C-alpha cells in the first residue's frame, strides 16, 4: 500500500508542478514534500524529476512511473468502487427492453417477482418486435436472441434456444409430412417478420449438410404468438423457437417437422452496456434473471 501511496503522491506533485503547491494541497511544508520525493527516488534507485528553482520536468523513468502508475491507480479505484457498489441498495429507474412474445411470457413475470424483492427500483418494460438499441435509447438491460453484433454491450447467456419447424397434426394429416427440406416449397409456410432476416428464406442444417429453402405462405406477422396461433389452427408449417412451441409440442397440439434438420439457433442473452461499474439496480436485475433462468433450465425447462 506504500507503493500506491507513493504513486498518488507523485501524480499529485507532477499535476501541481511545484513543491510548494503540492505541499499546500497536502497540508505539509515544502521541505516535507522534497524529503518524501527524495525517499521515493532512493527506494526506486532512479531519478524521477529534474528540478530547478523554477520548474520540474519528468525524466524518462519519471514518465514511465507516472504513466503506468496512473493506470494502476485507476484500476484500484475501479476495483474499490465495484466492491463497494456490490453492497449498495438497488434503487432508481431501471429500463428493460425485450421482444413482444418473450417479454410478455417470461420477462414480465420475472419483473413482477423482482419488484417485490427490490421495492426501491422503479421498472419500465419496453416491448417491441425489433431489438431495442440500448445505447441510443438509454435502456439499462435488454433481452436479445441470436448473434450480438454490438461490441459496446456485455452479454450473459440466459438460456440456449433452438428453433424448429412445427405444424398441427390436423394439417399434416391433410397435407402430408415433408420428408426433405425441398418439399417445404409445396407447403404453405407461416412467417415471422423479424430483424433483418431475409423474408421467405429458411436455412436448415443436418450435420454437415446445409439447405437454403425459399418458402411461401398466406400468413405472416411481426408477432410470434400470432404465427403460433395460425400453426395451431392448421394453416401450415411454422418456424418457432423452442421456448414458444414447447408446451404445445408436449400436449400434442403441434408436431415437430423435419426433426433431423434444424434452423440456426437463437440463444437468449441478457445484455447491458459495457461499463467499468454497473449500477446496483442493473447488477441486481442481471443476477436475478440469471438465477431464475438457471432454475428453469435445471427443472422443468421450457
């Protein structure tokens, strides 16, 4: 700790540029400052400053000591603020962004429980069919699917999430079960318009084999629940996430189609702007949601 104290002393001395000004800041006499500088240079075995009666200038060793020492002091300060922040009481406004269906079904119930645990936090939940831009829109935490292109965000995995093709048993009895991806072109397919994905193009993979299929259909929406309801009503084949379709697959109201072929996964992440120190409210919500989804994955799953 003496080394950090010496670093802070030297940084202050250089910032003031004079022994007398530094002494006044420290509340000691100029000879005391001169004596401490001499002791520091003796301990390091190098001269850090060139000194005259009017000015001081850094030696090459002094430049290195100041530059690297400033980084160390900043790291120490960040560490202490992080540790102290962990004990801070979560409070204030927390803005959360999520997609429509997943937000209604999973994020809103989680926020209900979070609000009871942390009554000092005021939560605003924003649901949209497109991902919220956290940095530009001032959102604290967001839920994202698939790839995360923004390097300004920190991401933590909430849950793996595979996509799948599914249809109602009634539809498959009427139209037949496709045996290969190319046969999808003969079926009405139900579309979710989301993000920048190419509309009407499905990418499927089985082991090392890849297929890109152009499909058509009578119904499309930017809302996944609508697409799912059309599949349940027997209008055709839909591509949905496992978290969305799993209850209906278990009950038999939907059947997986082309189970050997899988679309690209859309793993679920909780994301937040990358910062040295997270606020207590953001840290509390991130940890709460990670724990909640870990329990779900270990238990009943989707």
